[in-house]
C-alpha cells in the first residue's frame, strides 16, 4: 500500500495507511470503504509510470527530451527562465515495445510541491544527478521524498559525463552510493550518461526495462482513483483533467464524481499518450474529458472516483514518518501513529 504525503509549510508527513482498505487521497483525506466489498480483486498487465527526481539544472528535462523526443517543459515561462516550474509529461517505447509514461518534475526548491504532486503514482524513479556537481540539496530532498513514498524501484542517471573525467566520475559514484544506502533506493544502478553525446542512453533504457519488469503489477481492485495533477480547457471539448490512474480502470460514458466537492460528472472521452482509448488502465497516464464541469470548479489534488466509493474526511488514523526540510526522513521507533 502506497503511503500518502501531506505537504505542510516546513515539513512533509507520509501517512502509512493502517490497513489494506484505507487510503488517504492527496489533499482530500478520503476514506475508502472495507476492501473487497462489492468488487473482485484482480491483477492486470499494467502500464508503467516513471518519475524524474533531482537537483535543479542537473539535466532531467534534457534527458527526458532525448529519450522520448518530447519536450516536457511546455510553459512559456519555463522556456524563458530555462527551468522546469510545473510537471511535464512524456512517454516512450522501451526496447521490448513496452510503453512507459514519464513525469518530469522541477528540481528547484521553490517548486517542491509540484514535485510532490508528480511522484505520487510512479512505479520507478529516474534520479538524475549531474556528474560535474554530484549530490546537491534537492538531490537529497527528492531522494528523501522517494524514500518516504516507499519508491523501491529506481535508477540513477549520472548525467553530463561529457563534462568530467573518469577519476571524478568514480568519486561522484561513490558519493551517490553512500547517499542511496539508507533509502529505499539502496543499491540502485548508477548509469553514466550524457544527453549531449548519447553516451549510456541504451544502457539506461535497458535498465529501466529491467526494473519495470521486476516491479509488482498494478493493483486493480475496481476502485479507480485519479488524483488530478492538471486541469485545462480544450476548445471544442471542454474541461480535461490528467493524472496517473490508480487501483482500477475508467471507461468512456462512465459516471464519476470529483472529490472532495462531490461533483457528479461523466467521462466523455479518455486518452493515454494522446491516443483515444475506450478503457483507461491502472498505472497509465490518463487525460479525461469531463462533461458539465467547469475548469474553475476543479484543481490539482482533487480526485476523480466512482460515485460513493470514496468519502471525503478531514480525519485519518494512520502511522507516519516526519521529514524536516532538507534532511533525511526521521523515523520514530516503530513509527508514530496519529
Ligand atoms: N554538457 C551537458 N549539459 C547538459 C546535459 N544535459 C543537460 N545539460 C544542460 O544542463 C542545463 C540544465 O538542463 P535541464 O534539462 O533544464 O535541467 P533540469 O534538471 O530539467 O532543471 P530543472 O527542471 O529546472 O530542475 C541545460 O543548459 C542543458 O542543456 C549533458 O548531458 N551534458
Ligand atoms: Mg527540468
């Protein structure tokens, strides 16, 4: 069961859910009823989602662009400032033909909330560390967040290798291994790459394939949840929301509700990687065109679900870990329950 991170002003709390059936939806606090009631648990061949992580300017977006051919920096302001501000999205086909979504996050500390919104539903992390700078504050912070979220699959892209020599590369590699040791990504492969020369990119792709093959299949308990990470209006279509789909599938024409507002609406159309689909699968990046709701009624953090399956609440019992900003997660012995 994936924990949920609440962001507060100076620290993060990951709530580890106390039983299989209870899920706290980001920013909402929604309680899912007793597990297994009225639905058959089953497992399905999944789509996978990878999230980038790493310090500002370490080359995350450039790497995503060379791997996928899609520029994840889509805002004018991002182009002007030469940095990622909000989440970016891309996808690629791995050598086996498996399609994988990539969520590209900003590295600047001012946009850490956007980073948190992006890594909630990922299967594996692509931690990008520039070889010339090595481990930096947001490398540590992003790593600590991945650790709190129990992201156990990941690979380190040690990028910008065209700027350093072999001796330096070895020193940085040792430093990274040390940083990874106390985290869920301990022992993760470190692959030297350069987005400029193309060095190491085939090895990186092969390794991503390997860790996704090993990862657990996505759960389908017929209780789909889509934490919204983007809302926009498309001329001629209306309101569209996007997110990573968890725990079930959505179908065109299905009635859904948006929480916590409890707005009833219907799915007019569904897209994954810009292709129309009839059914959106758990683990996939999904864009949902919703009927009869306005863009201004919705915001990031709202959750699309099946009517009456999730109940918004402000209280949730659970166990958590506390992480002070720019430090490693601090765990109370046996975890703290609130
Ligand atoms: N020499 C060299 N420069 C690179 C490489 N990859 C990226 N860069 C440069 O590093 C700078 C930052 O790259 P970005 O991809 O924007 O970095 P980022 O990690 O996405 O930055 P934020 O999203 O703002 O955190 C840009 O000027 C890139 O051209 C590389 O492999 N080699
Ligand atoms: Mg970027």
